[in-house]
């Protein structure tokens, strides 16, 4: 895993600091005729690369501190320790692993920092989180001022899938900005555009470092219902809806695999289970999890809108949040989490006013939607931990449909 992250870093670095610049991720001497244009600390070390941060005390401390926000208690404490080391300068003295960007002598710098500085009209330092293997893995850059202020984040699309997701998130942020939402705050898009074949979305940083309140179910449910109300429609038969037509078409277009064949074979049984059950459609965040939202100042701040969509069964966000929370709490058995997702659907969806049968149909349809996403993105081929839907999502859905 660590080797894969380091390889991924080298590949991404070559895109962010293109030729004639060169990037050293392994302690190689600088090429002749070059100077060090940028230098980064690689944290915690080259064997376990997780974070690339600028070496200055304030920027390094801020970069690590923001990295810990929204993560587990253990990760937050580790981040606080590294942040303190960065602010005091201890990190620069103790942490030896570096990534250096070399620039030929006399050549004008033309890396990602220079482009973003020109776009935003201010000096830019960048930090980058190195994530695990996923089909939709992409660089996410934290933009910092020399004084250590985090003022924006940049998502960078590097291939067809991630470029599409970055474009769609930009469009989603514009939709949300026009929706007049009152119970949640989404990031504001500062810039959308292309650079050297990459897709860029610059988002203003939400002030999640402010004092956080409790992430109460009531606050989350109000926000999810408000999102579901965007383009909402009255309840009607699921199988006669545009959503069902679209889901069927997307499943039919999936890359050939045993799991795709099984998912397609489950559709008739799902249609039978949904027969006569009215379902309201609306928008959803698409990937609502405990780590991409925070209660601050009486409102719910929610980020990572790249999976935003409209015209889906109301309540999908609540089911997704429950499943993802359970998966994180019980990493050993994803299949059991999928079963609990279906068992708990009536309670999870009661804030949406859904009776038990409607809630169960919504949850089963959500599992089919999630399986379609993972298969379409080829998450299994990318090495994602939960990418093999035939090992957990589809067995849970099949077993529940067989009970009907």
C-alpha cells in the first residue's frame, strides 16, 4: 500500500510540476543544471506516505492540522502532534524525508502553484493528501498562505473518471448556491477550469476549524431533507419513474463481469418488490459520510459534492450515511453492514416519513445504485477495499429479495 501511494505521488507530481521541471520523491541528487524550486516534507515518512506539506513552520502546522479534521480521534491526536511539531520547527529538524521539485537554471517556473496564483491573484503554497487506491482517487490540494492560512482546496481531475467527477462537483456547487439552502452550507466555487489537460475545481475552505457543535441526528436529517427537496417530485410508482429507467440503462451499460450480470438479474425481483410502493424523488449529496460534514455555528457544513445527483429516491443520503458509518465501525464484515443497512431502513428513514415497506424498497434500491456505481467506476480493478460488490452488496440484496 505504501509503495502504491509513493508511486501514485510520483505520477501525480509529474502532472503538477511538468517538464522541464523534475520531481524527486526518493532522495536522488538534483540533476545537473537545476535548482530546488519547491521542497515538501513527506509525512510521516517515505515508507508510509500520507501527506505532502510545505516546510515553513506556519504552513506545515496548518496543513497537518487541517488533515486531521473530520477524521478519527486517533488521527486527530496524531495530527495535532505533527501540527505542533510543524509550528515549532521540530518537524523540519526531525523529519528527514523530502520531495523536491527541480527547475532548470534560467527556466521560468510553470507548476501548479504558479497557475493557481495567477488564477486567484495571490501567493499560493500547496499541501497534498495521499489517499488509498480507489478508481476515483485524485489529488486534493490544500491551498495555504505563507502565514499558514488555509483559504481553499483544489480537486484535480487526472483521468476521464476523475475529470468528470470534478466537473460535476463544480456544477453541483453552482446548483447548491442557487438553491437558497438554510440548514446546510456547501463550499463556494472560486474557479473552474482546465490546465495542461487536468480539470481543476478551486473551492473556498469552509471554516470547519471553528468550534464544532454536536452532529445531532435532527440537524443531519433536516439538512438531508432540504437537499432531497431540490427538484423534488410527489411520490409515485418507482418502476414507472425516470430514475428506474435510468438505473436500468446504466446497469445494462456496465462493463461485462459476473457481478454486473448478477446485478442485472436481480432487477426483475427488485421491480416486483417495489410494485405498488410509491417513492418520492429528489436530490442527494451522493456520498454523505461522518467525515465530510461538521456542525459549526448552528449550521451543518457539508463538502465533497462530486456524487451529487437529482431525481433519486428521497432518503438515499440517510441510508448511505448509515451504511458508511457502520462500515467504518465494523471494518471486518462489510456483508453484515449491508444486511444491517436493510434491517435498519425503517428506523433510518422514519425522519423522511417513510413507512416500513417504502423504507425497505428505498434501501434495496440504494444497494443496487451503489453496486452500479462501484461497477461502473471499476473500483475492484483499482484495488478499492470495498470494490468487490459480489462479495458483500449483491449477496445482501439477493438474500433480502429472496425473502419477498
